[in-house]
C-alpha cells in the first residue's frame, strides 16, 4: 500500500485508472471500516482509502480536537488487510490551503432535519469534503456505511444532482456481538457506558418489532423509546421513524400501505453522542 499525503502524488499514482473504488474515512479504523474496504475491493480496482479528520463538519462545541487520530495504527491495519492500494492521508493545509469558501449545501429538507437539526453545518461540511475528495480521487464507486444513514442519502443525492460519475454503494451497519454499531466514537465510552451502550440498538429493535407486529402509533413508539433511554441516563436528541426514500415523516396511510420505513436515533451517553438506525 502506498501512503500519499498530497493531491499531486495521489493523481500521479492514479493516472489513467478508470475503475477506482473509494472509501473515505476520518481514520481510527475499526472492523466496520475494514468491511467497507473489502466491499470496495469487490467492486473496483484499485481501492483507494482516505483518512482526513474534516474540521468543516464539526461544530464549535464538538469533538474535533479530541477526535482520535491514530494514523500509524490505521496504516498497519490496512497493510494487514491488504485490500487498499493507495491511502490518501492529507493534512489540513493540503485539503484547505485557503479558507474553503465554496461549499455544497444540501437541500434544507434533507440537510436540516435529524442530524442536521442537532449538528448545524454538519452536512455542508460532509458534502463539501466528499465532493473535494471525489475530485481528487475520481472514483467510479464509493462505499458508505448505513450507520450514517442520512449522510449516505445526502451524498447519493448530491452525486445524482451534480451528475457525478461516482456510484455510491451502501454497506450494512457492522455491529459488535451485543448489537452496538461500530463507531470510532465508541472509544470515548468508559466501561460502564460501554455496557449500557447497546441499549440504543435494543430500543430501535423494539420499535422495529412493534411496527412489524402492526403497532402503527409511531409517535407513541418514539415516546416509549425516548422514555426508556432517558430513564437509563441517556440524553436523547431524537428517536424518529421516517420514510426510507426521503427521511420524511410518513402519513398514517403510508404506514398502513407498507411504506418502507427506517427508525433513526441519536443520544448522548455521558459526553459521547451515538447514532444508530434500523430499516423496517
Ligand atoms: O463518515 C465519515 O467518516 C465522514 O463523514 C466522511 C464521509 C469521511 C467525510 O469526512
């Protein structure tokens, strides 16, 4: 695997490649990232990964400074897995040599709800860096995990509306044996919080099972889920059942008619904010 730090070196390495499969990350790689690399490896050649902690997508009171940066370990994991051909690991001056004044704004109805409501500016930061990374790598396909369900949808819609030649491939959420979705932020959890954390998945599973069993009182189900999490010490941002296709709130008639749904949640355990979702 070649590790390149500049856009110029990256372009030199990739010149003429037409089947690039790309996995953008912020590093601190875990098994879910490696699963994305393996999927990329099945869908293209060469596989390019990036590691860049993107300041633009962090709010002023968020964890940009303490976000885990573990480049040496990440490189070792990718080398051991042997699926990635080029790792692009630019520093901030390389990605943002001047203030990034051009930004990509997702439509408010998709970018300002759920995660966007609680993390203002987050999706503008994501789409801006993803577009820029795509311009650097020029991938034919790119793999995104479904844990970041709204991010995946926004990136997909961005590619469609800008006619980008990159196909977005979703990867199922990878979970620990107790159900906790793998995330770099899990490493902020202390031992007690780590034992508590899978409750988020259990609560979402309960919502899904109750909807499947015919309970279509979605606001009641959401309220029960929030009450259970709050009772166990979580600070809940949202638990919300939405339409899969556009993340809008479904009408009662749509739920009755079997509209594909997804239940999404974000909540804080101590100082750690976790998100998860399940398709119904
Ligand atoms: O999902 C992430 O890790 C980030 O949002 C991404 C897509 C790498 C953009 O910084």
